[in-house]
């Protein structure tokens, strides 16, 4: 019995390590895609710029994004090192509006989504859309949702709308909607489960890992928020709504 118990514990530990490794790999994949995409863009700009000031300014902005995303990869790997301690993550006021602007700018620069539109709708000044949390984790939530939405849409017809609003005093809402493939009732029931994925590639590319939305929900839960998904059905688009507690003391507009 003791041997079987030890084997079971060993299997459980192996499964946990495997889940953590897959989760970290998934989280790092998005910033690495941004880094590689902007690196390719900058190389093209520098080759044809002939020291043109506008092209050099765009290249400099791309390098700043690469720097920021590289540091974000570093922070993700540092999370693993901090798991052995009980240190709490630092939470501070974060403007959800400004995070949305940063993410929209990043994904618009990705070559693989250049044939799709990203529309940003911020209903109030970004400073009034403040939540208390970890900026990089909140950025990861929005990036996961935005990239998922873009991947669900069709080339040349795809549109993703990112909306940030404050409908009430206690909450700030982030809504990511698309006009893509939509979801069945069965997919909606399981969409946040670890390792569940409804992604398909018509060109034989990689399927989803099924971890992005699970990680997203975990981050939202850790911030005292909530997330849910909606869809009118296959071919009718999807919508993800994230609600996070507003930073105390930040008043509503008007």
C-alpha cells in the first residue's frame, strides 16, 4: 500500500509540474510572438529607412516594446522561483484604460493579424478606469483575450472590439468581443477548463493548448474579479466580460 501511495503521489507531482510548465510556456508564448514580430518589423524598417527620421522613430518604438515584453518574460519565469515562498504579489492602482491602449498598440503591430481590425472603445478618461492589481498580470489577461479573439476571426473580415467602461461605482469592466467563429453551448460550459481547447487550424497549424483562458480566469479570481463568456452560437462571434473592483477613492466621471 505504501508503494502504491508513493507512486500515486509521484504521479500527482509529475502532473502538477507538467501543468505548471505548460502554463508558463503558454504565458511566455504571447510576449515572445510580439518580440519576434516587432524584431522582424524593425529589421525591414532599418533596411529601407535610409536614416529617414519617421522610420527611425517607428523602429525606436518597436525596440521599446521588445524591451518591455522581454522584461515581462523575465517576470513570468520569476513567478516559478517565488512559488516556494508565501510572498504576496504587489498590487497597486492600474489604469485598465491605459493597459487596453498598450495591448491594442502591440497586437496591431503583429504581422499575422495585419489583415484584421482592432477597435478600442474607452468610455471614460483612462485615469478613472483604475483597478487595484498587478499591471503585468492584468496585461496578460487582456492580451490572452485579444489574441484569442483575433485567432477566432477570418482574414480580411475579422474585427475585435476592446471596450473599457465603468458602469457602476464598484466595478470596472473590460469587454473583448469579436465577429469570429463563435461558440456552442458545450464550448461555453467548458471554455475556462484547463487543457480544454476549441481552436482548430484550417491550414494544419497548431491547436490551442487549452491553458490561456484557464490562466486568465485564475488571474482574474486572484484580483477579486469575475469573468464570463457569451456567444450567440457558431459563426456569430463571442464576447468575454471581465469585471474588476475599482480602486477605492477613484470617483466616477461627472
